[in-house]
C-alpha cells in the first residue's frame, strides 16, 4: 500500500488545529468553575477536519456534510460558552441571580434543535412542514408513550414559575414530616438530601401533587412545635418554666422570638404541653430536639419531677442510672470525709450532713453553676468530672481546672454569700451532692474550727485562680487589682455570714 503524503499532511493539520483550539480555550477557562468539556473537544475536532478538508480536498462531495457538522458543533459550543459566561459567570456570580437549571436546559435544547432545523432546510433543502405533517401520527404515539415524562417537565415549569421552592430551601414533606434540602431541580425531577445525607430523587409531578411546606419561605426563621407530656403532680407554671429553660440551652434555638409553652391537653396519664421555639437552620432539627429532651430528663431528675408512665400499668422499677453513680452514692460519706474541707468531721457528722443534702445528676456540657449568679450552696463531686471556666473582661474563656470525684466547688458563695466567680460545666455525666447554707449552718455552730480550715482553703484556691488567669494572658482587671485577702479576714466573714460572731 503506497504512502499517501497528502492524507498524512491533512491528518497532521487537523490534529494541530484540534490541539491549538482545545488548549487555547482550556487554559483560557482554567479558572472557571465549569470549563467547557465535551462540546469544546467536538467543536475543535470538527473545525480541524473542515479546515484540513478545505486545504487538501476542496472538491470532495463529503465536504458539504463536514460543513454541516461544523455548523452544528459550532452552534452547540457557542451556546455552552454563552451559558457558562453569561448565566453562570455574570448572572449567578456577579448579579447573584440564580437561573433555574431547567430553563437553561430548555434554552439549550431549543438552540440545538433550531440549528439542526436550519441545517436541514438551508443546507439540504428539506421542507420541514411536510416532514412535520408526515410525522404527526408518530408524534401522537410518542406523546402517549412519554406522557409521564411530559407531565414531569410541565410540573417542573410550574415549580419554577410559582417559586414554590428553590435550590437550598428546606422542605417539610407530606404527612411524614420528613425534612430535606433541595439540592437540584431539573426537567424531570427534584433531588432532595435529608439530614442523614441520603439523596432522594422525586418526580416533579409527585412534588406538585403532595402538600409541601417550605421552611425557608417567607424567611429562614421558622417556628418548631415539640409536644411533651409531664406528670399531673407538676404545676403547669413550673412545667412551662422547666421546658423554656431546657429549650434556651439547646443548640440552634434563637433567643428572639423567645420560646413559649402552651398547655394542649389533659391526657390519660400526663398533661400534654407544646413547646414552640424558633430556628434558622433546619438541618439542626434532630440535634436541637435531642438536646431539649436530654436536658429535660436531667432537669426533671434534679427537681424530683417525674416523667409520667401510663396510669393503666403497674410497674416496680429502680432508677436507670450508671452503676458508678450507685456506688458513689453509697460511698458519699467516705468521699466527703476525704475532701480537704471536711476531713475533720466524724462519721456521724458526715452522715448527718449528707442526709440533709441533695444528690443531683448533670449531663455533658450542662452548667452546674454560672458565673455572676447568686448562690448559697456548694457541691461535692461523687462521680464524674467537671471543668471550671472563667472569662475575663474582653478576654477568652479559660479552663482553670478539671475537678473529679472528691473535689468541692462553690464554697466561696456558700460561706460568704458572694456571687459565683466562675462557671462550672460537666465534662460528662456527673453526680454531685449539693450542700446549702441552711444545712451547713448547724454544723458550723457545733464546729467553729471549720471556719478556719475553710478560710485557708478558699484563699489558696483564689490565689490559684488568679495565677491561672494571669498565665493564660486573660487576667481579669477587677480580680487582679484586688489585694490578697488575709485568711483570718475570710474566717471572720464566714462566721459573720453564718451568724456565729467571734467571742
């Protein structure tokens, strides 16, 4: 077979033009989010073949067909360039106007079909009216076969024209109440992604048939209603106070409008309350409801309020608490006498003090005490650990210490009446014994030397707190400017606060 030099030159020219065009546009659109892909390659190939054919085979009959291919590919590539440059680059990025993808796809289809029709009419001399007339029967058959698809397309236009929802909106679907985010709306379906990051492809015709609640319209802030049942022995005013407190601590709940509680129904075994709070980010719904219910369990336990069981059932049960809490509660006397502040107490005195105190359980990240709040009680950690956190003026939060079983906190407020000087937060589930002023006062009257040991310990802890704040570079000017207290002056303040003046 003889070597055809002209064919080799034609192929080389076509390949060179293809590479030049492809590289020019590829690097020119390098910074674009979606540079042209297959449309650029097809256009570059068609242009290379046509130029090469015109140079080496100008009289060949197939050059007319190659020209038609070039016109079609050029029209397609021009539309892609217009769509990426104007719609994406200018409208969406600069003007912040989101163009629905279904409209972009429809416009592209019209451009491509128009280019094909023009090539058939003026390039090949075909009469399109006759072609349309002869294909009428086929169009009817095809229409029946594609009625579901056409229904989805029409429904997609309806969604866009009525602005029922758009990409990024969170929807409440049907009677199930499932929450999902709109990820894409195309000519056939709507793609949703739920809180489990699972994608759902729902035909547009089904979307317009079902009841849909748009949580982002008219604004992102929306109310959420959560129904909870509490015991009949709990006064409604107290129940509402507890529910609002739990809601305010949950992640995602807005401070304004404030949460409110409505008494909904008197049920068979409980009073039903409806907690309404406001959210801005619907994706936090499950997390927020979980934190509210979790905080409610701990808060009800601390207030000796019951979570109701069905009245029709008779059940004998023990509290479902960690085994470590049960053991720690039994060893409370030993733990109390092992602490530095109460190590001089006799067995009987420690047992009497413990019997008058309250055992409280706190969950992870719950605040046992908050800086600046008044308080006349102290806490003994029986199981678990807590973090002591302080925040200097205009400074960061500083973890001063981590306390565990056997440690005490809150003594300064208990023995002097001062507001809490730090926030104490649970690192996990923690069991504490709360001792109030009224419970400690009789013991202080019988054991005056307790005031001296407390004064020394409190002064030592105050100095340690100031050193920690200073070392973290966030020293509180109010604290650092205070003179070092004399332990003896603290002793006098303690005795005066408890009503036991020096003799």
